[in-house]
C-alpha cells in the first residue's frame, strides 16, 4: 500500500523536471542560440544533432538531479568542470545579448562608438573576478 504514493511522487517529480528542462531548451532553441552557434562555427549541417544534444543534456541533468549518484574523480576535475561551466554560461549570456540586440541598443543609448571589444573584455574580466571572489570566500 505504501508503494503507490512513492510511485506518484516519482512520476510527478520526473514530469515536472521534464517540463522545466524542456521549457529551458525551447527557450534556447527558440531564441536562435543554437542556430547562431552553428552559424558561427560553420557547422549548420549538424543543427539537428545540436538540438538533440540540448534535449539529452536536459534529460540527463534532470535524472542526475533527482538521483543519488556518487562517483569518485580526481580533485582537479572540479576545476575543469567549473572552467567549462563558466565558458558555457558566459557564451550563453553573450549570445543572448546578441540575439536581443542588447549591445547595439546600449551602445547607441550611451553614445559608445569606439572600444566595444574592450567593453566586452572588461565585462568578461569582471565576471571572472566576481566568480573568483565568490568561490574563494567559500560560497557565502
């Protein structure tokens, strides 16, 4: 008799996780971020593969967040993981800014005509400095 509520909770948790993950992937694909990356890297022929990878990543992320998996890796792999996570997040933010024309509107409003690559480099350096400060202080 006790197994029915657990099955319902598992089903509800997985379903809601799939809905949220699918919504995020739909946002990324709908805004054209995947097609933009494919265009920049000149790999537009693999677009369907990229979209499938987005959905697979959302699915596996959902399953791993619900499970109690544990495995042992060397300590340096955490640094490599966070490096790639930071690159992913930074490129996602920059691509989202390009898609919604954030930088062109901002530059036009403040009258910035020269030095835009320097501004973007400073934004990236600020993100790195803030992350290092945050992680050095023990996730406070």
